[in-house]
C-alpha cells in the first residue's frame, strides 16, 4: 500500500494547464460556477495524494482507488466482481452495443480473443502505408492554411486526421468519402452531447438505474451504425477483395465454437474503433501539439531526431522504433492528459478493497488523470518531462502507475496502433511546420468522453524554411 508522505518538488520548465486542486466543497462550487459539469474540476486535492478514499458526497458511494497494488486486481477482475460501470455502459451502449468496450465476463473474453489478431504487428505493418497517405493529404491542407495565413482548429484537425486514418485502415476508404464524413460528423455530435458521467447523476443517481439519452443522440448513433453497416456490407459482398482491419475481424472465429461475429456484433465492434480508434488519439495529439507549440525546445528535439533517423525522406515503419524521443513526447502527453480520464467500475456484490468494506453498487473509480498526477507516485507530477520515459530513467516509474491504455487483460487492443500513428503524425508535421497557439492563457482541460480542451485551440501554421 502507498503511504502518504511528501515528495521532493524540483524546478519545472512548464506545467501545462490543469485545474488547481482545491478542497471538496470548493471544487464543487467551482464546477457549479463553470456550468459545464467538468469532472476534472470536481476532483479534490486529496485525490492526488491519498492511496484510496471516498470521492465527495453522493447518493451512491464513490471510492477513488489510486494505489497500483489495489487497482491491479480490479482491472484484471478474474472473478468478474467489478464490471464496467453502469453509467458508462448506459452512455455508450446505443453506439457500441454490447461490444468489448462495455462487455464483461465470458462475453468480453470471447470478443477479445477474436479481435486481438486484427491488431497484430503484421496487421499494423500493412496498415502503415494508409497512415502515411492520410498524413500526406493532411500536410497539403496545412500547406494551404500556412500560405493563406489562415488559423486552424487543432481539435478539429486532429479529429479529422485520425478519423481519416481509421477509415482507411479499417474500411479501405478515405474520409473524403461521403459516408465516412457523415460518420465523423455524427460521432462528433455524439461525443459532445451524450449523457456520460453527468454531475447530477453522479451525485444523486441510484446504482444500476437506466441512463436516458436524448433523441438526437440516439439518432446520431443510429446514423453511425447504419453507415458502418453499409461499409461492412461492401466487405462481405460477393467478389469483395479487401485486406484491412474490417476484413480481419469479419474472418475472426471463436476458438471454441468456430462461430464468427454476427452482423450486429460486427457493427458493435467496428463502432468501438471509431470511438476508441480516432477520438482518443485525436485528444492526445491535440494536447501534444499544444505543448510542443508552448515548448519550442520539445518541437526542436523532435525535428532533430527525425532528421537523424529519416532525413528529409519518407518515414518508414522501421523508423518508428528509433524515434524514441518523439514517442516519449506522446507517452508524457498521455500521462498528463490521458484520453480516458476515468475507468469507472461498479461493485457487483459486497466485497473488500484494501481491507475496506465495499457495498454492492459502489462506484469504484480508477482515474488515470489522478494516478498520473499523484504526488506519491511521480516526481514533479504536473511537469511535462518526456525524458522520464527514457531508458535511463525507466526505473523511476512505479509499476502500475501509468495506464493510459488501461492495464491487465483489458489493456487497449489498439495501443500499439495508436502509439505508431501518433509518433508518425508528430514526426511528419513538426518536421515541416511550427504551430503558434492563439490565446494560450484561455486553454483548460475538461473531462468529456475524452480529455478535451474546454474550448477549441486555434493555431497559426508556419512552414519552416
């Protein structure tokens, strides 16, 4: 177990935006005044220094768990005591059904076994040229914005780029395709509007109650699922010949029954890839480029590394493993701005955590946002320091204290895909362009489905000579 004790505080070149830790009541008042239900601003100061404890007042008990020795068995959950939280399932089920993103127990294990091969190293190498193609098309857009001295929305740009990559690698079609564009627009609306972990429901709601969604949110989900179904049909049509991720998942079989996914199950699983495959990476890249703009020395080190590894030519799949600093910038961004801010679970029955009695229905909150900034786990936790992930300092990282992709058997199936994609995007764009943030003092993070800026980040794009 962690023991509360102070850690040394060193000097810091840059601490990216974050809500200042306050007491529980002050945090609640702040959120009410902001009016956006931001759960990051609700996190009390104790959440960053205690191993485990209650998270404010609510009708249902909420326990935040920060100690890696306690989070490991919850995330592994061999006895299915801690299924996905009902608030999360209720929010996401209209889009992803009972897919592996929200399922539990034997159903999840079956789904995971079938999907894992689609994200193997071999499959990733095949998808790589599609990533490069999408990035080159995006670079052309940046060139136009730079030439016209026209600012761009960093949030929107990263969302469209990563959505394009997912469309190309999953379905062999670019985002320029009318269907893919409509899927992106509908998903953007879903992300903004879905009832997720709302403040009033968090405080006053009962465990296991149904989570109502607005009709327009449900319509957006129906629209996305309809489009995914039509894209799927192109892959199962007679004579269809594709070699992409969708093809691999269509061909997947249950090792025990030899059955394949049904059409509805395929739509569920492919919906996950739009949710987790582009939105989470887009969130992290938005923050990575913001930080690189605020820290010119970081951008310059990336440029130097890319020059040493790949020169001015194409960045190949084999180059990625040698772009260690660029990759560490992404890792450190994931630490400070984990796309999945909270990993909520619910106690399916009375149990014990760390010797403390936990009643059935208790929300068990594992918060990467808090764990990644925890004073007992990290030195200078709010400082942006990519070198903490260098080989010479890896021993400083407490096992289990870094979980941007989750941990244990449920670790994100697309972790390697996202890391490769993000490293490639950072390398290509920062090699050629400098980004200048407009009104950086107004930027602050909020917790929605992912960790996003409260307002769009606009940047000027300057081409390097």
